[in-house]
């Protein structure tokens, strides 16, 4: 039998709150609000679902430690919303799915960064060292609002949407900043060559 939060599904909760059966300071609720949590229901859910959840995550991420971290984080997030969730098992799998997607995105960004670094290392060792220093100085001369998106997009390999999310700016602003950064760099390079 799957027990529902708040003692639903035929299970009665005690009319008093013994120590260990409540959480104070719900981060989503009002200050001082007390949530009633059925510790037996939480423990039974954990014992029944955690092994399956961790095993499912393990098959998707191919790493035991990461699988246990994701499964544990899903339970922590469930507990913070315990009384507002109708189906805790479904909520756990939904949270785990989102955490797995985040893990895959992070892993892909790391792979891209490693590929770009190793691809650059396979090329000739700095054919034009003076020009490389100039490029670094040119990029460093950009104001931070232009330099940050430029480095993230062109050197970090992040897409416009990811850069916008990282810098907490609208995508249109990121596009305009990248355009302005390229224009400034072109202007400086033309002046230097003239």
C-alpha cells in the first residue's frame, strides 16, 4: 500500500505532534508555519521506492555515486513539499528526471569543453604567439557586459539560450551584446592594421 502525505489512504495521523514528526520553517510557506509529516509514511516510502529509483537513475547516468546523489536529492525536495504533493512516488520520479537532464546537460558541456581544449592542443603550438596575446588583450579590453557573453558563447561553447540563462539576461540582449562585442573587436583590429 502506498501511503499518501498527510495520512491519506486510510491512515490516520495522531492528533498531537510528537517530536520528529513535523518540519518547522517550510521554505515555501509563511514564516513560522508548521507542516505535519507522517514519519512512518516517509520511512515506508523511502524503503519501498529508493532502491528502485536509484537503480533507474543508475541505468540512465551510468554512475553509482551520481545515481545515489540524484535519488537522495529527489527525496530531499519531496520532503520540502510533502503536504502539497498528491502522489509522492510520481513526484520523486519527476524530480529525478529533471535532475538527470541537468546532469546530462552538464556532462555534455564538459565534453564539449574537453574536445575544444584537446582539439586546440593537437594543432600547432601557437603559430603566432604575438597575435594570441593581442587577442587576449583585445577581449580583456571589452567591458564586462560584452566580454562575459562573448567568452561564454565563443570560447565556452554555450548556446545563446544557455548564456542568457547563465547571465540572467534576455536572449535578445545577449545577441545584441555579442554583435556589439564583434563590432568593437573588428574596429580595433582595423585600426591596428591601418
